[in-house]
C-alpha cells in the first residue's frame, strides 16, 4: 500500500492511461444515467381487479375480495395486501418485498386467484391480474382541442391514435383519459310498450346479442376448392338494428323500433375535465418502473409535438408536469456542486498559497466524481435528489485526501530541501496509511446502512453508493495521480516553512490538556452528555416538505351527488384558486381514476367516482410569489373549507409532512366506524391538526329490492333473474354480455335499458316486467322496494377492514403529530376489537428510526474492525472512535439553532459525520505512532509533533468540507428544503468534532497508551 505512490511516479504513462479510461467510462455512463426525482423505490406490486357490475361494496367484499385476499396470503414474500372496494369493482394490491422477482410473483398471484374463480359469482367478470408497470403519479398531462370532432370521436382519437403514439415512446407505461365520452348504440325501451307486448328488457337484450353475431360455421368442398363457411349476422348500420324483429313464442313478432328508440349516441358521462374555466378532454402519461423521468418526459413532449404538427386540425397543449420540479432540483444541485467546489478550492489556495499545488488538489474533484457515474450506472442507480445531494456534500471530502497528500509533499519540499521528485515519493509513502485509513473509515460507516431494508433503505442505498464510490476514487487519485502530478509539476519555491501562529497557540493549549488529561477527558464526556440532552428538544420528521411548484387537492362530495353537482363545486374551487396571485393555472379531473401519493413509496389508486375530483394547481415560479407551496396550501385550504357540501384534502402529491394518516383496523365494522369517528372528532379539537376527516365513514343512499322468497319461488322468478332484470333496465347489461356494433376499426357496445323517465321513476320501476313461469310479472309482485344505505367504499389492509382518519398538519412535524396522537384519549382507549396500523409517513418514520440504530452501530463496529486491521491493534482504534461522540454536539446544536427537525436527510448527514470525524483522529493518531516508532520520540513529544504537523491539513480539510457544503446549508436553489438539513448537521458536527478532537483525542491517546502498556505487562510471557 505504501509503495503505490512511488510506483505511480515511476510509471507515469500507465497511471495516466488508467485515469483516462476511468474518466472516459464515467463520461459515457453519465450520458446514460436516468434523471429522476427520488431513488427507485417502487414496491413490487401485483393488482387483482374484478368487476361485478352494479354490485354493492358489501356484497363484493364478502363474495370476491375476501376470497382473493385469502388465496394470496400464503404466497412467499408478501408484505401487505391492500383492497379497495367500490360499487361494481374490487381492486386488491399485493405488495411484495423489495427485490422480489415481479414476473414470478405475478404468475403466483394469477394461479392463486384462478384457483378460487369458481367460488366467485358467475356474473362477475374474470379477475384481471397484472403487475404494476407504471410508477408514481402522471409525469405529464395534456389537453386536446379538435373543433371539428364530435365528443365521442375526440375521445376515441385519444384512446386510439394518441395512445398509440404515446405508448410507442420508450418508458411510457400507460395513458389515462380524463373527460370525454364513450360512443355506444343506445336502445331505450318504453316500459309501457314492453308490458303491452309481454316482453322484458332482459329478453330484448339477450335477443339483440344472439342476432348480432359473426361466427364461423364450418367448411365445404365446392368443386376443386375448399370453402370456409361463416355466419354473418352482425349489424352494419343503426337502421338495421331498428328494423330487427323480436319474435314471440306464439309466432308473433314486433320491430325493435316499436319498443323504443335506437340511436348512436354516447354513454352516460361519468367523468369530466376542466382546464381553468373551460371544459376539456385531456390525458395523462405515466412512466414505467425503472425508466428515467426526465428522458421519458422529453421524448413524450417531442412525440406529441410531431404528432400535432402532422394533423393541422388538432392542438395538443401541456397543462401540467411533475418533471419540471425534478429538472429544477437537478439544476440547483449542480449549481451548489460547482459553487461548493469553487469555495473548497479557494480554501486550499488560502492555506497553501501555491497555484500549482492548489490546481493539483482541485483536480481530485472531477477525477473522483466522473468515475462514480460509471459505478452508479452499473448498479442501476439514477441521478436524483439523494444521489445529487451525496455528490454535492462529498465535494469537500473529495479534495480531502489530495489536500493531505499535497500538503505533506509541500512541507517536505520546504523543510528537507529535497528535490520535488524525491520529496513526492517520500512524503506520499509516509502518509499512505493515514490516507487509506481515512477513506475506508467513510466506506466502513456507509457500507452497512446501504443494506437497510424497506423504503428508507432505498434512500440510504442510493446515498451510500454515491458516497462510497466517489470517496474510493478520491483515494485512488490521492495515492496515484496527486503524487505523480506533484512530482512533475510542483516547483521548489525556496520559501522557508514557517509554522503559523495559530498552530503555536494550539500547541500550548494541547500541552496543558496533556498535563491535565483527566480534566480534558471529563470535559469531553460532559460535552457528549449535554449533546444527547439536546435530542429531546428537536422534533422528528420523515422527509422535509419541499416546494415543488405544484399542489394537488382531492375534492369529495357526499355519496349520491351526480357529476353535474361535482362539476359545479369544482368550478367554484377553480374560481377561488384563479383569484390567487400564486396560481398560474388549474387542471381538474372529475370522476377519473387517479393515483395519489401519501408519502415516498406509498402509491394509492382510487376508482373513479362521479362525486370525486382531483385538482392540480400549477404555481407561478418561486421568485414571483411571496408564499411557499406549503404556506399557499395552508392559506387557500381555509378558503376552500368554506365551500358547502365539499370535503377538500390537501397534500395529495405525496409531499412528505403535508398530512398524517391514522389507520384503524377491525373485523367489527360498527366498532371500527365509531372509533374512527371519535378519533376524528378529538383531532379536530387538537391544535396542530386541520380538517381531520374519516375517509370511509360516508354512507351512500340505496334503493333496495328485497325479493319475496315464497311468492317469487312459486311464480318462477329467482333472485338472480330479478337482479339482472333491474340491472339491465337501469344501466344496461354487464359489458361482456353486450352486443357490439362494428364501426370501422372499433367496436361500439349496444346497450339496452329503459328510457330516462322510467329509470328515474320509482312507480314505473315497480311495474318493471320480470321473467317468470308463463307471462312476465311486475317487479312489485315478486319483490319489495325500499330505501336504505350502505358504505360507499370499503378499504381493507392485510385482510382486515380499515378506516383512515386524515388530517393536514398545521406547523408541526410528523414526529410532533405522533406525540399528540399518542396522548389522545380516543386512541389510548381504543376498543379491544380495534387496533391502529402505522401508515404513510408515520410508518416510514418508524421503519427509519427502528433500522437506523442497528445500521449505525454496525457501521461503527465495521469501522473499528477496519482500523484494527490497518493499525494492527485493538487499543488505539478506540482512541480514534472517541471523536465520533464529539461531533454530535455541534450537529444537534446547529440543528436546534436553525430549528431543523431530525429527519432522513439529517440522519444521513450524521452518518457521514461519523466517517469524517474519524478522519481527523486518524491523521493525529497515525502520525503520533509513527513518530514514536521511527523517530524515537517520547509520547508527549510525539503527540505535540503530530499536532503541529497534522493540525494544518486537518483544519484545511475541515474548512474545505464546510465551504463545499455551505451553499447547500444556506438553502440556495430549488428543493433546498430537503438538501439543507443534511448540510447543516454535517457542518455543525465538523466544527465541534474538529475543534474538540484536536484537544480531546491526544489526551485520550495517553490513557489508551497506558492501558495498552498495562495489558502488555500483565500478559507478557515470562522469560524461560
């Protein structure tokens, strides 16, 4: 190890080629790295969806959802099952452990679900099992204007033409249309005419499907050729449908047109979209798992521009994007990187006052960073907020090893009078062990935390790879290239090496502390204990809130409210938002299936309901508004809460810290609903929470048809027949049973149902004809019709029904909110049948703090082992580790002074601090050992000599690291809210650890040296 530098100096060509290859590999890899917002933390998920048209949530839960959950519960590596049951549909998400083979998991889920298909209702569609290809929320949303197109044609144009163009872009997983209508042939029957002819809607629908069919009919040999036989009965135009005759068993028939109207129209609108004050048809683009957010966004924008340019009558306008904030964060991180690098180089020059030495040290920055990109690419990492933060923070550390090397070489040249070539060889070999030890100290700390499980582990893994790789390459540069360049580029200036005045003052203070070592050690212990006491004054959080320039609100009306009422409320909300100076534009999607985030890694997909809307607010740039995103949401939230009949929830973009979720679970629905209601009521009266509401406590109004069992059996009307008759009459048959009308390249469903007047008239529904023995009978003769209520949505987690209480946070962190919740009577005294499940940011925070202690302890133990191997002993590595506790006081103190909560970035910073603090101790201890061994100095002289010669590089590297992190700590640029806490913790810890370890570590060294001497004397083998 000590001969590496001399080899590099004697073989300059090989060394140069090595770094050219590393640089080339890094540049090529950089061009291929993905640019994302966060590290890849998409949980392997398989969804199972089952449609049972018209069924109530309670029926679907019992007959479908529970069966699915039970069937997949025994599969390997299943972490959670989450089910959402709405009217007519069950959606179950099966989450597997990170790293699970998603293809195998999908096949396992499919096999398990299909094995219980026979137990499900026959009228339900077959389960659809698919893995989740899309990640997070939509990256782009567009609106399409086509004045010459009818609404249904425009909708089909988006679903077909635009979808093909978008999905052809690599990395696009799916697109989702908002607004618009679906074309269909509507057959609206008159119930009076049906009764007159003795027909039912049930029979008419089946007859249309039976006649509208094209199917093969065999083959025949005519002459010398074989002919295929095909029965062609499909309808080719609407007139033919109208002219179709309905036959009776007694030989009579009637035209379909005599039973009602037949027209090509569109299905009842169940969704709508608005952009500012106008109704539009839009679509959202979702990227695939493992792709680059920036690259996919760029390619989709380019493809949509080309697509619209080729069609003069079509205008495609981008209305919102989640990628703009990613690009802003990237630009800000790069800016902070360059600014920090410049400051670090300036610090080096101020100490060395040698341009050539400064340039040689500075070259370590690009030559350490660029090869790091190659490692990140090989390990499938991306450029994201975490990796960019790691690179920006590590800038000062990258010049650290080079500073130590070059400072030692310069000192040798000035003190010994040797030639630069010889001084470079001797100085580099002399300090080799210290440089290697300091580098591996950081790697040893971050290696274990990179293996942390769960979502927090993904953050630590990304940070660990970036830091460990760049620090390792900085070691390679310092041991090979820096001595080589110094040997050939440095010049002997002839300046006498003078000891700075501050070093002499430091030596006097150190001499006193060595003479009063127990006072020094006691003071250090007291400082550490006082540091620990600061923890209770600091709030805790998972991830700081960030200003992304975009807010997403969820709007919910009471169950039973139609789309028109939702649209009216949405327009009121848009008008309130547009009146705000912070708002640039507003896009609203009503009744559309949406994906929302409750925190990093927590993606929730909600079924489209006409009473729900998602409002996306694009804010003006930061420099043009006075309020941050969080302040704007708090302010506008109070205005929106006054809109009658609407429940508006903020923080649906997954911005951590925006809201908290309290998830209660129980198999007793009544106890669960009562407990959730009490929790919500108590949270509303607790300062720190805003708009606490339960998400599942609403009940929808129902029209309940209850068969008369005895009479229905005698008359031959089964419950299934009654249910299907009513279903067909009111909303049409289920999709798989509908006849299809061929219109060019698409198939339009033919939907049979009663006309509007009959569907909305209880009296006319009661006389609806139901098939029975002989002639059809009125519905009222075989069933009672009444009113009732049932849950509008059922949520289940891990096979247990749940209810969620959501509240926005009013100036408090997740940790403070959890403390408030633990003191609520309604939570402390939950019924025995009800329990609380951690969810959202609270779950991630518990997971983070639960794993961090073990990971950090493992890092410190591994660091001790590395030092023991390098120093060939177990005693003095303990001396080096004593600098670690001294760094906590500065970190916690500066966090307290800046009112910064302890969050994931802070914990990452403290980990980095552990490695950095050990570096300074290593430089001192290693030189003291060498001075005693090689120069024959006594202990006190060796420590004072080490302090004089190593204090300068220690202070240089500390100031360079602080300078490199200063732009980040000051919160310059976009996404500073998440970068600054880490830099604040590191700078505070560096100041305290450097200042105190220069005094404390030598004093503790004497104690450990005495201990080592005692051990040797105690266990020395007697002479024979």
